[in-house]
């Protein structure tokens, strides 16, 4: 199963927020490392009782491993069947939230697989370590270009890059809904501007995590190669952090920020995503 398929199936369970986390190998599928054969959940006692009442079958996989199962799901009330015993509370603190579905972090998955030590877990550890070793590109752009951001993410992943896209773009990718107005609720309700603040701060963190940023700039509001305020702020942060800045298309000559954009010393890809590996290598060696 892919990450998208896992999200859809977990959504159908309609479990309360904070009552579970998706664990096992599913976070690898979410990261695009490999697909998962089943869906492991770590759930609280209330959810365990609910699943039992709903007719889920309890099986024994070991002295301390008696999950409730149904279809592709295994719901565990604890994770005490190896030397690493994370609690639900611990996993939720560092979980990745996609479409309101919490996935355990890859760090936590790696710790568990290392303690388990099965041959399949050791193979997954190698895949995780390879994933972590890849250079990370953080994509920055106007929300109007998030469909393109998803496409560029896929292209760069095939070129052996880890690629971070904005949180809303991730939501769009998994939901299939790319209507920006469905997400920018603060335009209709000023009380929602805290969401905008959180998204800005969150992507600043992603810029910090990345090895470089790639700014996607297409036509918007009849402005060719548009770079807006958000993207400019993220470029400035990358510049301050001494991270390479790549721009997919040409610099917008009519931008009010032309002087600042040029001053950030970006590298232009002239519309060619496939040029990034060569240009990235050039930056590293100069």
C-alpha cells in the first residue's frame, strides 16, 4: 500500500484524535521509501474496546503481542514486544500529521526496527539510512503552484533527492483537492490567521532542515515567473542560513522585489528540473 492508500483506509475508521498513531512500516510508505503490506496502529484502551465491540478479531502473535485485526489492520494496545517500548504519548509527540492522520516518525520506526532485529527490519533500516543520506531539497512557492510542487517533488525523488513540499501541498497531494480557497480559510474568517502563521513558521523550519531550496515560479496574476512575499521570505531565510537557492524559471523582471531577488544570488534552472543535480554539484564544488 502507498501512503495515500493508507491514509484513505485509516480515515474510514474515524478514530478520535489523539487515540492512535500509525506505526510499523507505514511511515516508510508515507515517505515513499517502500510500500507497506499492512497497517499497524498503536491505539489507546478506549479504541481497543471499540474495535473489540465492532467485531475485530484478537489474535496472539506472542506473549505480549495480541492485536485486534481486520482486513489490512492490526491494532495494538501496546508496543512492548521488543526491547524498544514506545508509548502512544511518546509517538504522538513527534508524529507527522497528514490529512489529520498521525504517522510515527521515521526515527521512531528505525529505533523499533533496530531493537527488533528481524531480517526484514534490518533491510528497512538500510532503506531508512539511505533515505536520510540523500540531499534534501525544500520546495518554496506560491500556493497557486502546489500542484506543480507535487509533480516536481516526484521528479526530484526519481533523481535521488529527499524533497520537502509545503504542508498544504502535502494535504493537497493526498486529498486530490488543489483548490487553494479550500485551505486559505483566513480570507473568510480573520480568526483563522493563526493557521497562516503556523504554516509560515512550519515551512521556515523545513527550509532550515533542507540542504537547499528550489523556488517554483510560474505565471500568476498575469505576472510571468511570479515570486511572492512568502517565497521571498523563505529565500531570505535560506540566504541567511547559507543554503543554495535555486529558481526553476527566469527571474520576474517586473517584480517589485527584483533587486532583492538578484541580491540573494540564486541559481536559475531555466525551466529544467533535471538540471538541478548538475547545478547543485556545481554549487558544492565552488
